[in-house]
């Protein structure tokens, strides 16, 4: 009987293993078609050609990097590697010809077709100082020829995803602005509100903030950047709880006064000279009180840091309402424990009436020397700026979450390949919104807009290093 019991147990074990094997095999066969579900869909990706970067004054983002991420995510969704193509162009006419050739080659194919296109543009201060993905208003010179190529693509049944720049007269299925001036200004202004605790400021105890606005050639991006800043900081200036030490902005300023705070950003010495002029004192004291400088981009921030060091300001951005020490930052970046700190109190030797003139006059006389290093913000996550963020000279930078865009764009392509409507896509994805009939005309369209990522020393490791945007050595660690 014991022998029979033993054999029964062995037989049960064999049966269990066999059943598990069959079940696992069926699971494997069940998921394999899902990974190849969209092999009958062709995806063509058309981007500008990336410039050759020398040194470390550039962003971790590039068009080639975005293509690589999109390609990887598409394959994860089940698109065939052989059906995904990439073409980079140095100019709009070359890009239009390449697109026309692609459309012609697809004629007669029974495959579904999707194209991504970012109108090609020459490198400019906009793409150099902010991001290669920065959107210019109302398209690029020569987009009429691109519009004709896009119209032919639509007539051939090709669905279109349009990055960055708009193409006048053409409405894509999915628009992906990626970055606007308004985004740049708004996100940095919010950083100052949070870090300087402006909700606790008042006309009696105000915060002092300077804005340096580097002008871009056509000024549209510049104006939009200031509008984004003013949406957030304007009410604080109006109430007197924030003032401009230089007097360039007052209680009566508005979003139309953007020209007041523009500064020559042709090189860092010019930026440094502008900062020095704004913070000049006239009463024998070496340092004017300055709590925050919104530098708009990392290039300008570097010039600000140069000026502050030259003028003898001391400490770091981490010393203002600190949550972590610089030493704690380094431990955090290397995987250790972050050290928490209590806020440092404001200096007591101060004349509030002099510090907060009613009209924001640049001639206001301060009665105390104030050498504390201010909060400095930038944009771009340029590799050259990361060491200054680690050491606290620059509080934060912001950049576009390329990998989040790639992930959501691949999901959108999967929905398109399943013949899902624009309305369905918008309702199914939290960062996609259906465009109004007024903005999209007769063609239904939607917009994908991912939140920008703000980087400070405390989260640099988790966002930039752990996600693979940069290596630790890029931040001098």
C-alpha cells in the first residue's frame, strides 16, 4: 500500500508538471501574437538633423535620441522593427522631398501607415539655448512645400503626428508641441514661488526677484516666456510682496513689459555685465539684497553665476529655506541618505521700507549688506550646468521628458493601428486632449502634452541618472 501511495504521489507530480508546462506554453503562444499585433503597420519618422555638439553645453535630448526611444517603445507595443524607418534632414526642402519619396514608395501597399514629422529647421539660439524640440510659432520658412507633401500623405491615407513647429494650413491627427515659451516661463516661476515661500511674503516683508529674459530673434518665444512668468509672479509684484531690485519691474508692470527685462545673452560675459548693472549699489554696501533670479535658460544661468561670484555673493541656493544640505545632496546622488535641514532665518539687520520701495525704484537705499547667494533657475538640463546644480550655485533646471513622450506616442500608434478614433485616444490617455473644432477645423485632431521635469540636486539621480538620460560622470560625480 505504501508503494502504491508513493507511485500515486509521483504520478500526481508528473501530471502537475505536465499541466503547468502546457499552461505556460499556451501563455507564451498567447502573448507572442500580441507582440507582433501591428506588423502590418508601417511607421515613418522624419526629424531635423542633429547638430554636432562639441563640449558639454548641450541637452541630453536630441532628435536621434527621441527616435531611438520611440522605436524601442513601438517594438514593445508589437510593431515590426523592419517597418519602422527614420529620416533626418538638414532643411525643410530636403525633408519635403524625402517625405514625398516615402509616400510614393508606400503607394500600393496594403499596410496601415503612420508618419511622425518634426519640420526641419536650422540651429538657432532657440534650439541651442532651450531645446532642439522648442516650438516656433506659425511654422518655419518654406513650410508651404512641406504642407503640399503632407496633404499628399493624407490623401494616401497616412495618419500624421506633428512635432514642435506648426505647418500653416495643415492639421495633423496628433499635435505634439513639446515645448513653448509659456511652458519655460511658467515652470521656473513656480519654482521660485515654492522655494522662496512667496505665499508667506508680504509688502512689509517682500522677496526680491530679478528676471533675465534673453531675446529670441522673432520675439514671439520671448514674449510667450515672459507671459508664462507673469501669469505666476505678476500678482506678487502687484501686491508688493515681490519687488525688482533694479526697478525694471514695478507694481504697475504687466505682461506687455517684457522688453524691460531683456538682456544681451550673446555670451556669458554680457549676461554677467547685465546682472552686475542690475545689482549695483550706491550706498557703499557691496551686496544688494536679491532672493531669486529667474534666468530662463541654463546658458543665462551660467552668466548669472559668474556675476554673483565676481560680486562676492556667498553660500548657495540650497541655503535658502533648505530641505537638504549640499553634503546630503552628494550622498543622495551616490545612493546614500539625504540630510534634512531646518530653514535658515532671514538676517535681522534690515530696513523694510528701504527694501520694498512702493514703486520698485532702482534708487532705493538698503541699509544692510546682503551677500546671501540667491535662488537661480534655468532650463535645458545642459550637461555644463549639472555641476553647478550639484554644488548649489544653480537651484534648478527643467527639461522635456523625452522617454515619456516616446512611451505615449507608441501607445497612440497602437490605438491608430487598431482604428481607434481621435476621441477614443483622447479619452483613454491622460496627457492627450481633443482639440476644439475652432482650432482644428474640419479635421479631428488631438494634442499630446507631457509635464516638464524640474531637476534639482535632490532628484537628479532618480530622474536623470537612473532613467538613463545621463551618466553620473556628466554631473561631475
